[in-house]
């Protein structure tokens, strides 16, 4: 029985995720060696060793969530929702501040970013609550307002850390999942109206809600040369890295921008270094892998015969896809820099752990969906 279930896994997703993670470990080493030498007692392996450790740990979590039946999260969704709010409150009480944001919890020598795990919590909660309310999904007050309130609470707690990037990601994931919940067009229009009203109220207050640094990022995204030595420096050097890489790149390890010109070269802007060193082939490999995972997830959601599993697959796929788009948009100047890492590739243990765990859930949904369909086919033949 167990052997048969293992034959039903979609190993193409497994291989793609592991290849992307391994590629990320290599590129973190290449993009961080200079900054590691200059900041961490001449140890060029500092970031590489940490990222390798997180990759191994995340791979273990990936295989655990791949095997663990995804329906268990439906039973625990209330605990997960309360735990998500609790983690964010804990950040305010004992959080560690880094890069002007109190978004971390320090445990021993490690730092975890609860916001990365809260994204999964929001996905599980929304998938569970919408699947429970399918019979009356068109009742706006009962089916839509409770998850909307929960999302607003989470968004607010993350936004005021301040972590604008994660807050925006959570909002976009929630919007995609809500629109995919099966509600009628009347409720969709009500939600769009509420969203427009919120923007009308919040946009005039942006100067008070956002810090000077956050506001400067909006200007730098669309006119980086107005302040090339400060707010526009990252984007300008990202452009240079992309232009220098061309089609074939300068070769692995040969980036010039990582030698002190491009800040955060191993985190938010790692794709610029990939472009510089490996050219369009390296960039294409990452985009194809990410696109494959996202498209497989959405295809699974469409084929899944369980509303909870379908919404869970939509949420996980949306998280990976939106996060990749926001990251790539920032390094190309299409979007402001918000500190959002490139999925599976950028340096960061919390992001890697959360993404691997969620993708393992996606693989598990695929396996159970295949199992149910195969069992149904055998029953039909027997009949």
C-alpha cells in the first residue's frame, strides 16, 4: 500500500524544487564570498555554510510535509490561525531588529522571521474557512467577512513591523484565494469596492504610514538616477549587472557588482548576480523552474476534487508566483524594492524553510488526488 502511494507522487516537482534549492546554495556562495570576507573575519564560506545547513534542514521538512496527509491542516486550521497571530505579537514583544524592521525572533545563534511562516498560516486558514463555507459561499456577511477580518489583522501586524513586502504578499495571496473561493460576482464587486475605498483612505496618508526610507524606494524604482549614491544605487548597479551578463554571462564567480557595488547581492538582488555571471541561461533556468512549480500547482488546483486541497494548492502556487514577480520586478525597476527574496534561491533560512514546507504540501495534495482518482477508476472497473 505504502509503496503504491509513493508511486503516485509527482516527482517532477520534487526534482525541480531540489535543483532550484541546490542552485541557490551555489549562487549564494558565489554572490556572498566577497561580503563574507570583508565582514566576517575573512571567512568566504560564512553565508554558504549557513545556506547549506538551511537547505539540508528545509529538504528534511520538505519530505516530511510531502508524506504528511494534507487534510491534517484542515483539522488544525484554527490553532494555526491563532498561532500566526501569536507569533506576530511575539515579534513586537521580544523581536530582533534588522534593516530597520523588527521582524525577527532570535533563538540562540539563529534568527527566524515569523512573517515567512505566517504566509503559510494565512493560506491554510483561508483554504479551510472557504472550503467549510462552500454551501453558503455567496453569503457575504457569513462567508467573506470573517476571513477578511483575519487577513486585515495579519496584514496590519506585519505592516507595522514594518515589513511592507511581506504584508503586500499576504494581501495579494488573500485576494487571489478569495477570488478563487467560488463566490458570485456580486460579492466580488463588493470586495473590489471595499478595496477601492481602502485605497482612497490610505493613499493620502501614505506619508504618515510609510517611513522616509520606504517612500524613497518608490521614487528610486522609477527614477534611480535622481539619487544614484543613495536610494537609486541598488537599482542602478542591478542594471549594470544585468547588462554586463548579456547572453552567456561573465562566468560563475566572476561578477564585478558583488565586490561591493551591489548591496544585498546574495539576498534580494541575487538574480542580478545570476544574470551577470550566467547570463540569460542562468536567468532562464530559474524562471523556468519557478514557472513550472507555479503552473503545476494551478493545474493541480483545477484537477483536485477536494475544495480544501484545491484552495491550498492555489494559495501555495500564488505565494511562490507572486513572490517571484515582486522580487524580479524590484531588480528590474518595475516595482519598488521591498526586501522580498527570490523563492528557493536567495539567502535566508526562514524563507527557504517556509517555501520547502509549503511545496511539500503541494506534492502531497497531488499524491492524494492521484490516489483518489486511481481508486475511483478501479472501483468503476470492478462495478
